[in-house]
């Protein structure tokens, strides 16, 4: 296996109306709004539940485990970083317990705004939270939705495991890479 070094993806600045968002309780324990990262003009949107960590305790930037695993899976599947824009259901990192359904509902307009502006060719949703947010059903899960194409507001969407689940259970990496390869083969067909 070749050496692998994950990289910090460049953050896209949030629009002025979102910078000081007060739509839910997360505003009281966030440092900043993370709108998205990577190539804002990419044909593929990778959708995660929340931005997680981008800095260590001293405030130094670093690539967290979620981003490292995502980038490793992308590399193994042959998906170039410039082909993706990573965004989140929640636009800030939760630091303590919060009302999850209320926060997701409050942030949903921001995701809609991004989808309308970016017009992605494909969405790759990662994790059960994303599946259940896009297809509201308590029984919905990655295992049932992965490996196939679905439609979300007319946009092709497929799903895979959350990168943290893949880190905790390395046996999932082969499925994670398989799911990303599905995205790669589909995007190549569209060209």
C-alpha cells in the first residue's frame, strides 16, 4: 500500500446571512459556521451529518479521522479530491447534547440553498443520520440504501457508511470503497 497523507480541504465561507445563525440551540456552543469544504464547483456533493473537528485543542488545523477516512476511501476508489464538495446537515460542530431533530430542521434550509446553488450531478450521503434526514423513516439505514441509486429532489443520491463507522469497524472499508466506486463509475458515464 502506498503512503497516504490526507489534506486539509479549503473551506468555503458561509454566506453573510448564515454566519451568525440563531436558528437553533447550536448557536450557543459553536465557534463558527462551516458551510462546506473542497471544490465548490464539484459535480459530487458528499453529505455528512456535521463538520466535526478541524482544529486541535490548541487551535491548530488538522485533518480529523472522518476526513482522513473519507479521503482514504476516495483515493482507493479513484475519486479525485477536486471532484467533491463536502457539506453537512448541520453547519457547526455540536459540542454537547442538543435537540437533534430541531437542529436538523433548522439547518435544512441551508442544505436546500446549497443544492439549488451548486446543482450537483450526484450526492453521496454518509451515515444513517444522513439517510434518515433525506428519507425520513426511522427504519432507513445505510445498509438498506447503499449500493443503489435513489433520488432526492431529482438529484441521484447513493449512500455509504459514515467514515467514523469505517474507522471503528475496518471490515466496512471494502464496502465504503465499493460505494465510492459506484459514484466514480456513474460520474464517468455522465461525461
